[in-house]
C-alpha cells in the first residue's frame, strides 16, 4: 500500500497487524480507537489523555464544572445553617472551627 492512503500508529501500537493500519489516520476514522472506552468519562472514541469532558473537582463528576456543581451548592447551604458548639457561631461546624483555642488547631 502507498503511504498517501494514511497510516494509523494508534492501531499499530494497539497490536494490530501492519496491513490493518493503512487507509486511515489516528482519529475519528480509526476502528480501533472508535471501540476504545475512555476510563475517565466512559465515552467511546478517545483515551483519557485526550478526554475533553467537563470534570468537577469538587464532586468528581462529569458534565459540569465546580461553578455549576449542585453538590457544592447544597454543601454551602448546609454550612450556612451549621452551628459550632465550640465558638457558638453559625456558618461552620466544630470540626471546621478555626478558633485558635479549638483543640483541633493546637499543635
């Protein structure tokens, strides 16, 4: 086969026979890559290193970013209603109290 028909290094690196690697380049036309499932987002057609799915660093979920995270919004709302029995203030729990006399903060 001539080199102007394309040669897919992804197929070759995946262990395919060299003759199966001709006729396309790595990408959307690659049958091997098309059957691969991304172990980050679960969609087919790309690997983790090429994943472009939105990823939330708070809840570790896909399809949204931190600014749009419903779990984070719920946590912020819960924290507003929280009460600290150590410093007797609202807005945080004893575990999250940053009062310097809280035994959790003494080192």
